[in-house]
């Protein structure tokens, strides 16, 4: 029983990272119809930024948790206005190729400065140790990640569902054409929403730094699974992305724990789930089916 509970908790923590990254991808795709392949690179920059701030400037984790998402969010807004905005009227493949190329550039810039080796990032002293849950002990930092992510997702959901600005952004993300039909200028929300999505990726990277190896390829290793999460939840669906993120985290953790003798199964279970969902519901679990032209 304790083993199952611990594996479940591990799955929820992994799902927390998937949920943050998928949430950012969902709002960007919903608003711009852009598949942002560079999302993993910004996740990596969040982690590396926290590492560099601590190693070279002595900036602690708590400050980096604020500074890096804000800095990357602003960078994302500049990127959207300077480059991505110019390609949104063209075939989506152009922006996919653009963000793919941007990923390679960012990875190579980091590798040229810091190499390919992994760099350690110390867990904040306030979050060291373990929490006793009775059946098992769990690292305090992982408990913090899970609680912080759940609170953040709830806060984002409240803003999107309870405030006028949030409702406009949510409508423009999930039903952009209908929103335009009501006379709302969707265009003015594109840049801040893109920046917000990038900031979430940076935030996930900072949170990952004390827990995972900080290296230039850490985003590339994760982004494929996150794309699968977004597809399963439904492209552009905010709730679907968060729910699928936690769900896939659980499925992965259970697969690794109980199917360890079949490593190929535990490694591919996410994509098996994605294929099954697409066969049953092509728009994803919470996506809206588009009316035929």
C-alpha cells in the first residue's frame, strides 16, 4: 500500500511539470494556432537561468522563481512581436519550423558556454528534508512542487473563469473565431498570452532545477511527452491540458513501477494512450470538434 501511495505521489509531481508546460502550450496554440516547439528550450532556459543566477551572482532560488519567469515572459513577448507575429497568417508549418530552429539555436548557445554536462542545483535549505505522511516519507521539495503547482493552476483557472480579462483570454484561446465574431479584438491579447505561456515554461524550469539535472538538452527530453499531453487533453483546451498532465504523470509512474520488467512498455505508454484517445476522439478528451467546412 505504501509503495502504491509513493508511486502515486511521484506521478503527481511529474504531472505537475507536464501540467505547467502543457498549460503554456495550450494557451499559445489556442490564441495563435502556433505549435511552439521552442517551449522545451524556454523550460531549459528557466532552469539554466536559475543555475547561473545562483552560481555567478548568488541569487537564491526564491528570487529566481520570480525573476526568470518574468524575464523569459518578456523575451517571449519580444519574440512574438518581432518574428512569430509576421508568420501567423501563413501556413502553421512556417512557425513550427521557426520555433524548431530557435530551439536548436538556444541549445547550441547554452552548450557553447556551459558544455553538455549536467550541473547540480542545490535544494533550498527551507525545503530540504522529508515530510512524514504516515505510510511513507516524501521529500519536502517535491511536496512543495505539487502544492505550488496545484495552487498556481487553480489561480490561473480562477482568473480565466472569474475575471473579465480572463474570460476574454479564455474565449480567445478556446474559440478565437467566435470571439472575433463578437467584436472583441483578439489581436491585442496575442503578445501577452504568448509571453504568459513562455513564463510558465520558465517557471517549470526553475522548479525543475533542484530536482533534475540542469543541462542544455533537458527541454528536448521532455517536450515530446508534453506535446502528447496537449494532444490527449485537447489542443487549445486549458482544463484538458492540466488534467491530462497530471493523468499522464500518474500513468508513467505506475508504468515504471509495475511494468519495469517491460521497459519498452513503460517508455511508450504515453504515446499508446495518445493513439487510443485520437482514435476514439480526434479532438482530444476535452477538445472541441471543429465543424466541417
